[in-house]
C-alpha cells in the first residue's frame, strides 16, 4: 500500500513537470517570436502599392529640389556676371521677388521628405535667392571717427502725379519732414508737362524753411540747409540726353562735397515692349539697356575727375547687381545701403499690381572719404518711389 502511494506521487510530479515545460514552451512561442516572423507578418498586412507610390513621390521631390537649386544658382551667377549681358536675365531682374522666392521655399518643404544632402541643397538654394538674388543686407555701418554727421535723402517724387491728386504735395512734404534731412536730391520734380499745367513754384512748398538753399534744373531739384555753389546740369556725351544728372558743390562747414542728383533712363518702355512684342520688343529692350549703360559710363567719367568727397543720390532705375550701378561703383563709390543697411531696402513696386515694393532702384552712393552710419528706405504714401535716407559721416576740413 505504501509502495503504491509513492508510485502515484512520482507520477503526479512527473506530470506536473511536463505540463510546466509545455506551458513554458507555449509562452516562448507566443511572446518571443523571431523578429523576421513578426516583420513578415506586419508587412504582409500592408498594401503592395504603397512602397512604389512613396518612391515616386520622393523622385518628384528630388527633381523639384534639383530644379530649384539649379535655377537659383544660375540666376545668382548671372547677377554676379552682370544681368545686362543676357537680355532675358536683364528682364528677369525687374520681376517681383516671389517669382524667385516661392520655388526656393517649396524646395525646402519638399526636402523634408528626403535625406540630409537634399535638405542642405534646398537651404543653399534659399540662401542664394535671399542674398544673391533678392539682395538681403545686414550691416552695422561705419564708426564716426571724429567725422561730421550729414543726413542725405534721395526722392523721386513724381510731381505730375502728386499735383494731379488732392493733398499730393502735402504727402511729399510730410514724408520729407519726417526724416529731417540735411540735403534732399529730387528727381521728376518739375517735368515740362507738370510745369505747364501746375506752375513752376508748386514744388518749393514740400521742402519747408529748413532747407533754404536750392537749385533746380529741368526735373532735378536739390534742397539743402548747407550752402550750394557751382551748380550746373551734367554734360552728356553726344546722342545721350543731357537730362541725366545735375551737380552742385555743398559746403558742410569747412568741408566741400561734390553732390550729384541722378536719374538714369527708365526701363518702363523697354519692359513693356519686351512683354507685348516678343521679336521687336527684345530689340527695344536691348536699346533701352544700352542707353542706361551709356548714361552710367558718362557719369562715371565725370566722377573720375572729382577731387572732393563725392555723394551721388538718385533714381538709377537699376538694382545694384546691374552693370549700370556697377559702372558707378567701379569709379570708387559704394552703395550706402549695401554698407550699412538692414533688410532689402526696396523702393519701387508698391504702386504696381503686386501692391508691394520689390525693387531697389533708388540709391545713395558715396566715395571712399565718406562713412556710412546707416541707410534705409522711407514710406510709400507720397510717391511711386520710396525715398532713401542715408546717415553719413563727412570728413572735416576737405575744402576745394
């Protein structure tokens, strides 16, 4: 009897032990399945078309990023060489900046679905557009170094438009007064048609009593709180309009300065011709560019003969990368906004269909003897052009 009970106990323990082993094996199969089995099970539940679809989308994204980067690089390189060397690029130079910016921003968004190299390429393209094409600037300006402060303002006032609308001259006067300039150089201030219709004295009211020294010739007026002397229109080369600039000597204390008020040929007719008549319009556009370049070369020759510190202000009808502006810079000048501006400094475009400024056509240029503390664009209410206001440092005692 005792022996039978012992046999039963051993059989029970063996059965329990076997049941435990089976349970353990069952757990191992359920909770620790090989990774390959789990992945195969998961992937088997996904649609077969998803992976080719994703590959196609990534391919499209790569093409878009590559095109945006290539386009930005080509335009930036063309701007470095000079847009006027290629008629199509010279035309593109006057287009609103969203045409360049939006593709670059789209490339950055698309690159987020790609690898790191594509993201870097998209960011480089955006940088080329913002800095190389749109002209973003970020500068602190020059130190004073014992020099005299002088605020110069250039303003294409479009007087014929101001005279044709109620309160037009009051808006111009408020804009000028709000910046308290020491010198204002004005373009489109007394066009013949406007003089005949509204009289020659109407522009004088916009300067106020502070700017008591004045010189006018044709469309140009210079108003200053410092004495002006030896003023005269520019002498143009044959076949060029003489109405491209005027010159005065300004005596700022003991310092004599050569001041130029400039207005180069407008691109409006050439742009309209190129848009409306493709074959003949290109010839008209190239002729328009050639006249503007010839005027710039003519002015550069006059600047090369200057012996005093030089300030040039005006509507150059060209962005800084253009060969017209670079011709003047090559004479030893520098752009005040490029040396001490922050942002884009756009002065033109707000009166056109886009409704915002997108071109920097108006400039203050200075010679190497003059420092630049700051430079900015003014308001849009007074004219189709925003003014440019430059705070300059003038050397003391440069008599001439």
